C-alpha cells in the first residue's frame, strides 16, 4: 500500500505517513503468496535432485548405464523446469487477476472462472496491463449479480453528533424508531 491508498481508506495524511514510516512500502499478499509458492517449488526441486544424485552413485559402476541415467535425468529436469515455469506463470496471472478484481466483484474465484485468462496481459511488475476491462464489462452485462454495483461500493456515513444533538441520516423514513422519535421533537 502507498500513502494515497491509506488516505483513501480514511486515514489522515499524518496517520498515513506514520504507517509508512513504521512499515515502509507494503507488499500485497498476492505477491507474497507468489514468492512462497516459488520457494516451495524450488525446495521440492532441490530435494528431487539430491535424491536423484544419491540414486546415481551406485549406478556409476557401468559407463553405459551411467550415460543413460544422466540423459534421463537431463530430460526429466528439462520437463520439470518447463512445468515449473508454466505453473509459476499461472500463479502470477491468478494473483494479479484476484488483486485487480478485489472490491469489484462479490466472489473473486467465481468471477475468474468466468473470464478468459488468455486475453489478460501482465506488465513487468506482475500487475494487470490489459484484457480485463472488456471482459469485466461483458461480465457486468451477462452476470450482474457477481459485480458490485457502484452504490454498494460507497460506504455509508455513520450518524453524526453535533453540539450534543443526534443528526440521523436522511434515509430514516422507514425506520419505526425514527418515526416515534420524530413525534417528540
């Protein structure tokens, strides 16, 4: 989060500045999850390589068998690397889409399942560059119940007190308590 986002959440400029001084630039949870997934995959790959090398030691007695085993390991490692890269790209795309769709739809996972991921492009930082705006407009037309309407996005203002008097919100026409209180004003 940056200072502007903190101010948009309702913090004063001084509060936002003190939060940034205390915590610095915050990393979105989606990016943290990406890095955790990368580390987990790397650890699994390293463990597999170590196991393969241990299995290779007894087989080093015959040269021909060793060469075949090495070739097989190289092919397996190439396949594992390609699979890792595709899984990483998929994870990054999902995280960026989830981050972009947050506060725009009621259920992010359902919305993502309704969108075409092949049309979405990411920039070098992993943010959505293009492809979701058009799909979001189509989703709003076809499945409006998934999309948060603009009226719902606006936060309701809490009742205010001024000079010891309660000023109720203007939409209290249907409130029976407010109707009773109005009789005594």
